[in-house]
């Protein structure tokens, strides 16, 4: 069969967000892969330098719906570093807890999606059913199932009450047990193994060269975890293991994620034990002194880095966001090349791609018309309000 | 390795050429070099502390020049390498052959700031559409992006 | 009357109308079961009907670069093949509407038609996903068709006939042939999953890979015809396996011979219906418990784990026949 | 062999779901769940305590709130500030920052979550007027609340 150009996206059931992947295929084999991003630009970096810090907090939260807490955490971390504000201990523990809650919910979401990509719908249904437990906890603690608005400049918004602690402990115990069950399934279900073992192979050294981060890197045996490498919040006080896997394939990444769910449960238990009483917020100046700072956070998908530069006003001069998916894209293209067409969805899913994160930036462009133009805000408003 | 040790090493090697060198914390270092020295510096970093992780490349329009900041992680220290690109020159050497992870980030810089990355192996657009007008760079403050007439937030 | 009777058999009972009605019901059972397996609620009983009506009402589009004739004709050929084959399968005691020595071969051939039609329909749709899906249909055909044929051979050899009615009749009083050819039975069930393109062998239609593959360009009525094809094929395929291995409409202790013909017919139908639903249960269970295989894994696995054991099973049957018969 | 154990375990779980478990689905309009206490639903504004300081407008990330102030001189010569708030609720992202910023407790979020409306106009809300006797708002605008 002649070489065929095989498009995946911008609209494709395997991708939950619009992005265009182009593959050259020879029969069932992928010989070349390329990616075109930029379908979901939302001007976030530019907008950040046009709003005040409080507004930016919510803007950054909306870079991604799944890792929203990681984004606010990174943003606050950078701004607090510039302002020289130390947040209260209790707030740090609560932030840490939110961070780990989010890791559990994201990894479980991913496991379900992975099941869906390989046609294992039952796994998807079961994992998402169990994920409701963590969603309920998040809703109970923050009032929302996503975009929690929990992390504030100078602390956190809500406190944890003793009744909540009981409920969290119950939920976490259940989730831990389920995560162990899914770890079993992932390592023993024959069809699941057939679709994940030796699929999307990439070596640890190659991952490092291409700048991959998070479970992709750790799934190839490199133990880089920001929580250990650059401890933030109170991560240097809790015990956890940086999970790695030497398998270097989709199964390796799956196992790293499932084991991280178990670890996250343990971290939350430790946090609940260690959490001191006290304030949850501190006064935070509206005008942040001039300066610059970077903040690295281990989001669920990997290292998330923020660069913030302030100029002494209440509006930041520059906010730069680099999401884990962008860092993982070069590695993912290398993973699919040489594999089967059938493995494209699961291999791409194995980096837990989030294209909305990747694209966050600038352009508002009418793709359909072909002629590119920037829409002005009033035009957009008009378009959006056509009722 | 601590931040101060890292600075000492770099200064011992390139003391006179650095435009800045200071540690903002025990694990974070800010180093500035002239834009022409970027390749040399990247090579030095990779040779000295491999495997080096490049987190990202930040661009920032500072008026007369554009700051390009390379955020490395070298041997457990966050190493931020700053190069100021004069707007009159508007170009900087690629570091992709030395640090392959830079490939996407350098394309992003070209898209957003119009800084030419000389020698980049794949100089296509990354996030902007192919037919985006030349010379219109969204994150530049001077000539492009949102115009004054556009409402900020409503 | 002589003209009308075959027409009645073709279009109403046990042909088109009955098959579609029972197919829709079985499809509801299937969906409900999967939902229950997955801890969901599942659709109401009329949902498959509603889906079908919705599809019928939708706009019918033929892609610009598609071959119009092939595109339009293939779904009808597929459906016709499936409906024609029901004529030869005994739905009630004692025999099928039409039976002759060798009808087993005809049915197996007719049941292969949908796959070929699907391949052609996909190939002429002028869409890369359809093309890849179509090639997968053919590749997969080699994986399951040979084991399926070999598996059907087992009961035929054991019963000493190439007529499905004869084979069923041979099980009326004695043991079901599943006891003589257990491996063939399991293989036939697995091959049926391949024929129906269900998980784990739904590679040609894989939603997340090739977006329903050959069917991708089909809309409205034509898509409805494809859906009907697979609905009815589920029934026909299950009925065939029930007839060959599970005694068709027969059940121990039910004296069909001493009943009034109409009563025997009704009871036979009910027995067979239950057996078909049991096979559907197996299909649902497989769908819920397994992930989709890759095409090359599927072919390799089928030929190794289905083909060879069936051959051995047939060998054993032949040896036993020699021992007993000669 | 371990591989087939996985399938067996899965099949067991499937049968358990089929025979023993109640569906996890909540049959929504018939069966209702109550949102938790901290849930941020419909916004409620109480003008009686409002000082029209404008912090909510300043901090709202979606630019939902507009504070309209008017200074009127009464007949007896004293000044009074009056005004009202306008909400474009279709843009609200329910972050709750306005309620958090407000130190009078004038804005709260209820637990009501069924907020769909037939037309955009129904989302445009104009509050009753709020009157402030003391002219200046006593708010430290240099600190993030």
C-alpha cells in the first residue's frame, strides 16, 4: 500500500481537544509524525499582563480545567516569592492537600481515558465511578468540582473542619484500596497488557534529551520529581517515594500514575496528621514590589513552570507559563513513530496531553474563513452574544 | 551542588563576560550573558552538568531589548540564563542542536516576539497560523498585539 | 399462494420483520447488560427502535468523491445476505423453512457477505479512515473466517450431514453436539465476535482510532441499514451456533413430536430465543471484560489459538466416529 | 497464567455489578443531590449593608460586576452616596472572589445551581439602590483581602 497521509484531528474522537496531528502511514505502520498546535489559543499570557494579580489568579486557574490548582499554586508561589510573603503553616498544608487531591482525580481521569482509548470501556466506567469520591471531597472542601478557587494570594480561602477530616480519611482509604485494585488489573489483564506493553517505547536518556517531564519521564526510569528536586510547600516534611518504572512504555507510565495515586493518598493522610492549628491567610500587598521569580510545581502531568515579572504596580509585567504537555510533545512524536496506527491514541494519551494548556497563548483567529485576522474584543463579544 | 558553588564555577570560567550572576535562593541562580554567547554558554552548561533539563525559554519585551531567559535545571540547581536581544538585531543563535528540548520553545519565541532564531532546524510557526501576517508579534509591547482602542476587559 | 409463501418467509417471518424486531430486542438486552456490567442504568427498551427511527429521518449524504453505486448498494447487499441466510436455519422444530444437503456452506457464505460489502463500501467511500478500516475488515476476515468454518465443520462431521436442519435434528433426542465438539463451540463463539466486529475484535470500527472505519461516511438511512445488518447478523450468527452446537429449538424433555404443530413451533421458538440471548450474554460479557486488540495481534491470536485447536477437535471427532461407526 | 487471572478478576467484578450493585447513576431530575455547604451557586446581593466601595468590581476576573455610584446632596445639606450594582451573570465564572473581597458580606453565593435561562437578557441583573451615609469607604485597598 502506498504511503498515506493520515490526519488525526483537529476533530477526532481520540483527542478530547482540538489539535492536528499528521501521520504518514505505511499500511498499519506510522513512519512519520508531526503536530500542529494552536487551535485553542486564549491569550492567557497576554491577558495576565493586563489584569491585576487577583484577577490573574482566576485566569491562571483556567489555563487548564484538570490541573487548575497546580496553576494557581505555581502562580501564587512565584508572586509570593517576589513579594517576600510567607504564608501560614496551616495554609501550606491545606494547599498541599488540594494539590494531592487534584493529583488523585487527574490520574484517575487519565486511567479512565486510557481505558477508553484502547476500547476498554468498563475500565473507563469503573474508574470514573470511583473518581466521584475524590470529586465529592473536592466539592466539599472547596465548593466546586473543578476550578476550586481554593488557593489565594497569601493563603487559602477555606479551612478544613474536623467533620471534613473524617470524611476525607474515609474517602482516601477507599480510593487507596481501589488504586491498588487498578494496579492489579493493569498488570494482569491480558488484553490491557497486549495494548500497553512495548507500546510507545522511549528510553529515559532520550526523554531527558527531549525535555520530557512528569510521569512520561518517570515511566522511563528517570526520577525527576519537582516535589523532591525543588521542595515547595511542606513536601520536604512528608515521606513519599518518587515512583519510577524501567518499562519505558505505556504500561510503565500507567503504573507510575496508579502508584502515584496510592502515594498521594498516603501524603494526604500524613498531612492530616501533621496539620497545625492556626490562620489560613496572611495579609498580601496589592502592589507587588518590582522583581522576578520562577516557580516550579509538580503538576499531575509533570513539571509546571511559571515565570512572573512584576514592575511595582498591581499588574504583573509578564507571566510566562510552560505547561507539561508542551514539554512532552517532542517525546510523544518520537513514541508514535515506528508504531502501529492502532497505538496512536493510547500512545498520545499516555503523555496525558492537555492541549488547552499547551495553547494558552495569544491568537483569536477565524480558522474556517481561511483568511486570518485578529478579532477585536468588541467583535468577539458580538460573536459570543449572538442570541 | 548549591547555588553559590554553581555561580563560582561559572564565574571562574566566564567571569568577565557575564552581565549578571546572583543567587536568589539556595537552589536558584540567575546568570546573564551577551546574546552572542548563548550557544557557547549552553554548550558549557550541557558539558559541565549533563544531563541538563531545559524547563522552558521565556521571552519578555523590556522596551529596547527583549529578554530571553533559558530556565535550566543543572545538577539540582535551577539555572536561569538570561540573554538580552537588542531590538535592532532581533536575532539570537539557536541552542536546539545542543539542547534538543529547546525546539518547541524557540519556535514559540519566534512566533510571539519575532526574534529570529538563527540556525533553527525547524523554523515553522508553532502556535500562530501559517497565514498570520508577518511582522505582527502578539507578545511584543511596541507595535502589535491588542491595540489601544480595544477594551481591556469588557 | 405458492408465490406468496416464500415472500412471506422472506419479508415477514422469519425474514426481515421478525429478524429486525428480535434483533432490536437483543440489541437492547445487549446494551442493558453492558450497562449493568458497568454499573450504569442503561437504555429503556424502546431505545434501539428510537435510534433506528432517528437515523431513518436523518439527511442522507453521499461523499463527493465516493463511488455512488458501490456506496449505495453495499449496505443493501450486506443486509440481504444476512436475511437470506435465516431461511436455512431451523427456528422451530423440526426443520428450517428451506433445507437441502449443503445449506451449511451456503449460510457460511452468506454470512461472509456483510464483511465483503463493508470492505467495498469503506473502500469506495474515499476517506483515509474508511480505507484503513476497510483493509482491516479484510485482514480480520482471514483471522476469524477460517476458524469459524472449521468450527462449523465439527458438528457437520459428527452429525454426518451438511444440512443445518439435519444437524439440529440429530441433536433432538441425544446429546447436544457441544459435548462432542466443545473446542469448536468456543471457537465459533469467539469467531462470531470477530464477525460482528465487537470488542475485542472491533479493530475495523475502532472509534478512537479510525472513527467507525468503513462506516465513517455513511449517514441516515444507509447507516441505519448497516446497523440493521449487524443487528440481524447477531441473531442469525447466534441462531446458527445454537442450531449447530446447542440443539437449536430442542430441549431435553420437551416432547415436540407429541405436541400440536403450532404449539411445538411456539415452544421451539422460545427455547431458541433463550439460547440466542444466552449467546448475546456471552458477547456482552466479552465486550465488557476486554480491551480492543490490534489487528496483527488479532490475526495472530486467532490463527494460533482458534485455528489449531479446532483442527485437533475435528481430528478427535473423526477418530471417535471411526471407533463408534465402523 | 497471571494474565488470565486479570480477566477472571474483571469478569468477577462484572458479575458483581450485574447481580449485586445498584447503578452508580443518579437519575437526575427525579433523584436529587444536595450540593455541599460551600457550593457557589446563584449570586445574591444584599444592598442594605453595601458601602459601594467597588472592591468586588476591581477583583472580579470576569468583569461581571459594575458599581454605579451617584453622589446626591440632601435638602439639609448633608451628602449621601447612592448607587446600585449591575451584574452580567452570563459571564460569571463562580469563583467567589467578590463575596471573598466584600467585607460587608453583601454578596453571598447560594446553593441554587439550576441557573439556565431562555435568553441572555434574563442574566442582566440590576440591583436595588444602596445608600451610603458616610461618604468615604473605609477599605484598605492596598491589601488583597
